[in-house]
C-alpha cells in the first residue's frame, strides 16, 4: 500500500468541497434546495478550512478538538446529502461514498489521537 503524503487529506477535503459546490450550483432553485444547499455549502467547506487549523494545533487537546469539528461537519454534510437524495434532488452515490470515506478517516484518526493523548 502506498504511503499517504501529508497533504493528500487536505487536497482531498478541498476537492470534496469543490465537488459539492458544483453539485449545489446544479440544484433546482426552490425553498428546500436553497435552504439545504446553503447548509450543505457551509458544512462541506468547513472541513477543508478547519483541517488547516488542525495542522496548526497548539496542543494535543486542541488537535483533538479541531478534528472533532471536522468530523461533526462531515456528519452534518452526510445527513444533508441524504435528505437531498431522499427528496429526489440528488442521485450522487459517489459523493455520498466520499463523505462516508472521509468520516471513516476522521473517526479512525480521532481514535488514535485520543489514545495518544492519554499516554
């Protein structure tokens, strides 16, 4: 397995945000999509922006806290995407899969960070 470079996750989060922006721009315009699209825009760009703060964390506690924010925003994004999908506005299995992969990465990373913080 190829070793992951330090900035691959950052680039992946940025690509994820850009993909969502493109999806949002193609949603039909109505009350529901305007509300959910705005919410989705905020929650999917937040992980990339907050991950920059993760990299500059001032302590292990700060690192864990910032990682938790990224995870929280990814979970919010996942739920928003599910709502749009079930309402019939989206059929984007690739972006849902990417969201779940990112959630899994941050759950695992947080588990490791919390374990290391105890030491």
